[in-house]
C-alpha cells in the first residue's frame, strides 16, 4: 500500500467519530441506532421520523405517537435459500429476556461490520505502520538502500 493511500485512509478514519461504536435503541422508538460514546454520545446512523407533505411528523392514529422509519439490513437466516431485507427491530438483540425492547446489538453480519469497521481500519493502519517500521529496520540492518529493498 502506498504512503498516499495510507494517508487517505487515515484522513477518512479521522473524519468520523472515534470507535468503539455500538448499536442501541428501543424497538418501540425507532431503534436500532448506531452510536459512539467517545466524547459524549454521538449518533452515527438512525432511522428518521417520516413526515407528511407539510413536514409534520406522521403520528400513529391509535396513540398519537411518532411513527419511526426503520433501518433495514440484507440478511440470510439459517435454512433460507436467499437473503432478504429485514427490519432492524426484527434483528435487534434485547438487553435481557425481560427487557427485549432495549436494544444492545443487532444480529446481522452487515450490522456487525458497520459497528466494528472503524476499529478494523485503526487496527490495520497500526499493523501497516508496524510492518513499515520493521521493514525499514531490516533494510538498515542489511545495509541496503530503500530503493533496492522495495
């Protein structure tokens, strides 16, 4: 990987809130939501409240509660032949068996990758830097010039 590409990836990582990220929310109020607790809770991804033509929130006529949109994830369950889009609240992991509405994670590979991606990138960049340093030390120890080692 070139130094320019590494710098580009480092800049992209620096532009997003710091990891770790996690899924939270409530099944009854628009969850799941991807957040970070670094430097105070920052919401990174969440469902929007749909609005009507005038910009007013849509309300459930039965209870006058806002109707939330929902994130959907590509998902394939064991025994299924094809993957489909599933709502995030269907894939959400509840806090406990007696508090299923409080979301603590999302059981989906796409959701897990989104949650963990910033840490993956940070770890890979650190490993890249370590290997570059190790390579430079080997070049010096062998008395080679950097152009010959590449």
